[in-house]
């Protein structure tokens, strides 16, 4: 490990023209501070990964790179989602930096937590997770749904760090290991624990967004959670099999009961019970087909082997 590692801060951006002029100075200022304090190498930099923005985000990134050698940028050919934009940035710099820190563009995550991450990296950690101390800035609904999400992931056997978003430090060694994972359906929060390197956590406070609006509405959050479950766990399929066996057993019991009732001559019309059983079985079947279809869809996307992202433009020295 180098005494002064080259640090790359990766900032995924999507339609951030309102907040980027404010937060870019925070990121670049942190690099300058760490260099001046002798903690990181003078070649350290910030890479802005533009996820196919439709506003002036990429123009701002190009202006930043033209005026500051520590600012670099890549622009994806189209919007591919936060996870792909983040992955694109990390893969772009894996051979240029000794250590990478990913952070959101909105300024909510405490930039000074990087100091603690670098200290743990110096002590031998390859991955350091930024974990929020509390969720006071979230609505009651978001707080409870997040809690339910982590509990569900644990039940389904998916290893994730509670209250960790995508604010983390990763060594170049861990990034090169991540490069071997080729799946199209990305859920980076679940992939990093699979790498198996020495890890630790740093806690930080979350602030209000400096400007603009969140790009993660409820629909995207639900889709993200579904991707996480189906990308890393097959337990839903096993649960379907268990429910199927239970329903089969129940069906055999009902058949035996019907035969016995018929033989002893106590046949009573059972319209209500028939409708209830038929509706229950039909609902379970449709739910099961939906879960299976979700997995089949994931397989369909994986086997085509399409690229997860395409970089259309680059800016900044060395890219």
C-alpha cells in the first residue's frame, strides 16, 4: 500500500444542473484539502459520471474539467440508471487510482466521512461502508419502508449493510475483483459484501439536499428493491415451491374429505367454500407466475450479454 494513495471520488450525476455548481466545489475542495494535508497523492481527482442527463449537467462538468485539473468527467450515451453510472465511473478509474470513494451528487452525505474511510484503508481495509447514523431527514413513510426493506433482504438471505447507500471506499484490488462480476442486473450494495475482502464502516450524518429534487421517487425505489432481491437471492422461488407443496397437501386433504363425505351420504352443496378455495389457489398461482416471470426476465437480459453502459464522451486530463 502506498504511503500516499491516489484517491478518485466518483460522483454519479443525472440532471443535476441545480445542485452540481454548489456541490462540485465541496468535492474538489476535499481533494485539495487531503492533498495539502499529505493524506493523498497530488494526482488525486474527482470523476463526474453523467448518466445521460437531458439538462446542462454535462456542460457544467466540461467547464469544471477545463478550469481544474483535478476534475474529470465521463458521459454515458443514454440514461442507464444510477448503478450503471456508478459502475462506469469506478471501472474507468480502476487502473488510475489506488482507492475510490463513491458519493451522491446532492451533498446530503457528509464529505468529511472520507477522512475516516481513508484511515481505515490505511489500516488494511479494502472496503469501507458509509453508514448513516439516523434517518431524521426521511419522511415517516420512507423511514418505515427502508426498515422493511432491510428486514426483507435479511429474511431472503441477501447480505447488505443496514442504512448504507452507495457512499463507500473501495480499493483498486477490490475494484478489479468487482470487474469479474459480469451481471447486467446490478445491485452494488449486495455485490460488494460478496467480494470477501476486509471491511469496516464509518458513520455519518445526513443533511438536507442542497438544491434540486430527488431522482428516486417511490416507483424507482420499489424497482430498485425488487432488483436487489431477484439479483442476489433465489429464496422467493423456494418459497413458491414450499407454498405449492403446502397447497398440494391441502388439496389432497380436501379430496379425501370429499370422498369420505360422499361415501357416508352427507353431501352438502358447498358453493361458498368452492369459491374461496378456487380464489385462493388462483391468487397463489398468479403471484407465483409473476415471481417466476421476474426471474425469467432477468435471465433474458443476462443471456443477451448487452453492455451495461456505453461512454459517449470524456473530459479532463488523462482520460
